[in-house]
C-alpha cells in the first residue's frame, strides 16, 4: 500500500510539526501558530492524519541509541546511555551515567524513571494516541485498506509500549481506551497472565490487519506484519522464561500473580517457538532474510550498518543525519576520535570478550589475572569474526581517519582516560562517516526487529520445549554460518545447548538492548561477572622495537571493579509516588 511522499518523509525523519501531548490529562494536541488544529481536523484527511501518526511513531518507538531531543520526545534525558553498561557487555568511561547506580546496587524506588526508564511517561502518551486512533478510525472516510493499515500500526505501537513495561515491571494497568475526565484514572495493575494475553492479542490483531501490506525499502521504519509477529514471539519468549514461568517469584510476596504466572507450564515455550516460526515465514514472504554474502569479515557489520538491508524487519529512524556533537553520538564517541573533552566511550570489559570462541569453534585460552603475556594480538586474530566487527581493539581501525587505535599505555588515540578496559564498543557506530564542516555527519538506524533474532528465539524456545532437536541445530547454524563459525557439535544435552544459545545471543545481539533483559528473564544476574562480582580489563604495554599496535605487545588481565546486584533488581520498582496514591502495588523487595 502506498501513501503520500509527505508521510514517507515524516516517518523517515520523524519531523513532526503537529503538537505533542502535554502534561494535562485531556489535551493531546497543541496548536501550531496560525492554525486551528482539533481532533476532527486530524482525522479529516489521510494527509492530516499521517502527520499525527508520524508523531505517534516518534513517541512510541524506542531505540538502543541514547537520544536526547529538546522537545522532550524519544528520550527526555541522556544520562542513561544504553542498558549495556548495566551488564557484562560494557562499562561507561564517565561515571556520571546512571549505569553506575545499577552497578553499585544503589537503585531506589523513587527514582527509577531517571535511573533507567526514561521513556515511562512517553509510553503513556504513545498509548493514549494509539487508543485515539483505534477509536476514531472506523468513523473516518478513509478506505478500508487505509483503516486497516493505520489501526494495525496503532495496535502494534500500543503492544510494543506495553511490552516495554512488562519486561521491566511485570503486570501493569491495561488502558485500552482513551481516558476522559469522567473515567477513573487510578487503574490497578493487571495480573501478569492477563497483561501478556492483552499484548499478544494486540500483536495478533495487528498482524491480521497488516497482512499483505507492503512498504518501500525506504519505509523500513513503518510497522509490517512480520514485525507484529516478531513482537508476539518476543513477548511469549519472555513470558516462558524462568523469571515469569514459575510457581514462585524471585522474591515471595502477596502479589505473586502480578510478577509471574504462579505455575510452570512447558507449553509456553512451544507457544513462543510457534510464534517465532510464524514470524520467520511472514518475513520470508516479504523478502526478509539473513544478510549473508559469504563474507564473514563484513556481513555482520553490514547487517547493523547498512540501512534497510534485507535482514532488518523494523528500525527506528528518529534522525536522518547528525553531527558528532549531537546525541546520540556525543554519548558514545570517545574523546580524541572525533570528540574533544566531552567525548564519551562505551568500554568493553574482558568479561564480554572472553565469550568469543576461536574461529574453529573452541574456547579461547586466556591468561589468569595477574599473569603477563605477549600474544594478545594473536589471540584477537583467532576469535570469531564478529569480534572484529563489534569491538574496537588495540591496533584496529576506528574509521577512515583513525586507522590504528592505541589502547596501549602511553597511546593517545583515543585519549587515555576513556580507555577503562582496554577495548571499546564499535558496533552501532558507523565505520564510514562523511565529514562536513569540521565534524563527522552520521546516520542513526536502530534495529528493533531483525531476522537473526527470530532464529535465536525459535532455537531457544524449541530447545526448552523438546531439547536439542535438528530444528534447534538448524536455526542456530543459520546464525553461525553467516558469521563464518562452525556448526555446534552433535550430541549436546539440553542444558549444554541452553548455555550455547545464551552465549550466541550475547555475541550476535550485543549492544542491541537485549542483554540486560535476557540476564533478568534467565535469572542469571547473580552469577559472578554478569551483573555482580568481578569485572576485568586488559592493560597493554609496548614492547621494545614495535609500534604497540599489530605487533607483539605485553598485556595483563586484572580486575578493575566489583559490581553489586540485589535480588529485588530482577524487576524494576514501581515509581514510589504512584504506589503512595494507593492504586498501584509495589514489586517484591522494594
């Protein structure tokens, strides 16, 4: 289905001049100067409605990029800077990021919005706009196809925002209509089971309405049927996981049914596997597939770097191009590599690096902490090709200007103070950046759903339901084949396959905002070096007679930090001011 060029531009760039919802309960439109915009105006023509829909997308689509827009949309405050630094994936070079609050176990119940969930209020605005669309659409003069498409998009955005609350809090209030001044706004939390069912129904209904609807490649920011089914699979995967699919929650309380099912049901894994299979089939029908050109040293990078490639089912496209002094880049580009003193860096702990296998599929051997070696560069060269496309390591190229970064002692690119762990995150930061006016201009294209994730969802759910069958092996091998990695050995037990799949998700999906939620739903946070315990760095020294880069260098692994995780942190606390109103029940332990 084709729509106006104006809408394409609005969705791709998210330039919305119609009002944004205010803090007032009922006022969902502000009036631009010189206009008289009403709700009836918005739903009068497709052209007018598409502007409102584009604004709903902007409020309703999250991103793994740390945005900060002046109008308060997308992300109202940048200090969180991704969830990766809360986990073993990353460490922020500057301590003022709120990730440090998590890593010290200092989260408090009256500040969770600032400490991680900065989009909490935006979600309710998005849900309200979706409810308005769903209610008003039948009475418009739009064609049946237009009504179905717009309603399907609204249902998906509503489901996505409810899922973002589900994975943080458990069951939350179900708001399935536009609230008015005559309604009771103090809606209690739904049970976990009812909230899951509600979200899944929205996904199913949205997929039905969007069946057969296609958009141009340049509109990869618009919801399609495979995206709806992918979200459904993700919801069911989380619901089937140990944190929720249990008779006893992580901390027993009087509100167990708000945070878990209250019983274990193996069939929940089958529901997730079936949903992932349906999503894969729908994706294939629209031409989506793993990006695999038989170039294992570049295919993985192209998957996250090349806009609108065939693996990306849905992406957020908040900013078309922005300079390195703007967000998100100012928060993740290191000082000394395109940024001056305010530059930041997402450092990679050795905890993450040691998860990469060697290219022959065997574990890499690393020196014990405190033992010096001189084969670091050789060990890096032996690792899974995804390592070199994800991590900026000593001697690697950052971009076309910085061809050899210096992470050894005395190196100056980047500036030494950002080199906390001996390696930096490069994934999600484009390698090729066009210089303009003395600074780099970069596109942002955050992936929300892609085909690779669906294969991993299917493999995990099927392994939990039926053990390591041929279907499980085949799904994982699609991912590993693209990476240039060998197949898993035959004869793995269910537990061995589970551990392999967890590791594969951490490698394949790192920095795409999966790790923190995977750790919590698996209840792995209390394992040493995951979200608590010892975290390690690599210190590198020049050896006489070389440049400290691609030649031999001395190195030593050592602990730089001990993190703290409290069991109550398996779910976020409900904001205390809402609990104090008497209608919201607090999560266990808080």
